[in-house]
C-alpha cells in the first residue's frame, strides 16, 4: 500500500478527504507560499520599503507563475527548507531582475512557510465547517424523528436504564455542535500571519515592522499576532486540537455503532455495508470501523504534535520538520472522518423493533434503578439498594421477570415502574433540544 492512505488510489474511497486533499499537495503548498510573497511585496511597496513598480510586478507574477516542486527538490534537500529554491526559481521565471531582486525582502523561510500553511489550514477549516454543519443537520433531523423511540442505554457495555435512539444521536451531536460553535474562536486565535525575520526580531523588515506585519495580515485575510511566533506553536496546536476533538467525537459515534450493529444485537443497520471474500452472510460496518480507525490515528498524531511543539532557542529545524510530517495528516484525518461520518449518517437505519425486544428480553433488569428508588420510599436507602440487588440476582438465576419477584413481596408497587415510556427521564426532551440546536446552526 501507499505510505499514506490519503495519497493512495487504492484506499481513496475508504478514507475520502474531499477537497481538503487538494490543499495538502506540494503544488498547493508552493502556490500558498507564492501568494504570501506577492502579498508581502504589495505591503512593502505601499510602505515604501521596496519600489511600488517592483511590488506590483512581484504580486502579478506570484499569481501567474507556477513552480514545479520536483525542480526545487535538490535545493530543498540541501537547505532543509524549500523557500530558497522556490525564490530562486520564481526570480528566474519573472525574467525581470530589476524587480525580482526585491522578492522575499527581509523575510525568512519560516515566515513564508508558516503563513502559507495558515492559508491552507484556513481553507481546511472552512471545508470542515461545511461538513460538520451537514452532519449536524442529519443527526438533528433523526434525533427529532426518534426522540421517543425507546432502547436500552449501556454503561460498561451492559444494560443500564431505558433511553431513546434520539437521545443517543443527541449524545453524539452535542460535542460536535460545541466544536462548531468554538470554531470562530479557533480561527481568531490561531490563523496568524508570520512576519518577524530570521530570529524573530524583524531587524530587516524596515522601520515599522509591526505596521508591515499588520498590512500583510490584512492583505491575506489572516490575523495579526502582534509578535513573533516562530517557536510558539500554540496556533498550530489549537487548530489541530480542534481537529482532534472532532475526530474523537466521531470515533465515539463509530465505536458505539459497531456494538449496536453487531450480530446478536442488530439494533442499527446500514444501507452501505462491506462484504467478506469468503463468508456470504457478512455485512461489515466498514464506515463505522473507519471512524474508529481515524480517531485512533488522530490521537497518535495529536501526541506527536505535542512533542513537535517544543522548539529550541529562536528557531528549531528538527521540531519544525516534525510538524510538517504531522499537520497535513491531521487535517486529512479530520476531513476523512467528516466525509465518512456524513455518508454513514445518511446510511444509518435504526431497528426500533429490535430495540424494544432487547428491553423486554432483559427480564426487566433495565428497570432495576427505578425499583431501587421505589423501594427507598418504604425503607432506608441502603436497604432498598441491597434488596434490589438481591432481586436482580434472583431474577437472573431463576430466569424470572424482576417485576414478578418484586411484586411477590411488595404487591402494591406500581406497574409503571416497569413501563418503558415512564422511565425515559429526560431522554426525549434531550433529543428534541439537540434537534432544535442543530436546526439553528
């Protein structure tokens, strides 16, 4: 297989990244850097740092010239960064040495690479936002439809109390809605321009480097950090932490669906399933499995990025190189998880009859909590809990419904204790509250 599933034609449909995949190619990276160089020249021309006629020529060329990544590979390997080779190739393609000499005036490679990355991350976040909104709409509509559809809640994988399918969808959806609402803050606090020169002092950027940085930020539609952030990788970590939070939420959805669709449970099914090469009866939950795998990949990448955030002195090549390896993978992992989750949400089909049957086939043990509190109104709480445990054990051992055993000693216990809709608590309301929230996003 390919070194990355995201670059693999073989696995492109298993881990689809949509338009985000186009943002993390060599050509896209160089295109973003040239946009930075053009915007920098324009800002410097307006500030009188370089001739305005040269600034105009540089900006125009930055929009027109294409640089072949392979043509500067040798210089990149030698220099450790692609910018020297990119600038040399760009100046050559301009065929105007009197203007080309002002390209990259006073900036350093990290300014251009980091700012170019932010331009691409801005687009990646915009695509993620669109996918997230689509997913939340689907989950919200289904939460409304199934707000009153009862099923067994599970804790530690075991039956706990009754809930509803709509409430389960809300449980998955609320953290994703939180992430969507937090996104604007992530953008404002992280999509930063970088312009501070070789060692972060902006010593070659003219008499008013702060004003120049602000102008560059405005020209590119990024935020001005008002300082150097060469060794402060907080902006990158905040963006990738947001991405990791999204994939973690989707992984929770995937792992629960794996259990609910398993043989013998089958409380949910999928329109789109995978098939075995040897077992005709199999209908494999491929998309749910992909969500879990992507969340695990995201967790590993997040750990690596925390390490890559430790930079030495004023510039650090090794930590920076590590970041290059991990950030694109994190963005593509998030994109693939969102694409997969949207397809899965449309394919998802609950089985209300199976959910109801599971509640009935449990000897009524799912109502043990309600029984315990009903008994507590007649005796001390500790005694009530102990009695309820004893009755549950007897029900299991004798394969006798819990209600029958409980009523043998307490015939006046209300039947509603063992009626599903009487024990749903806030589940239907929670489902509808999420549906309303999702509709408003």
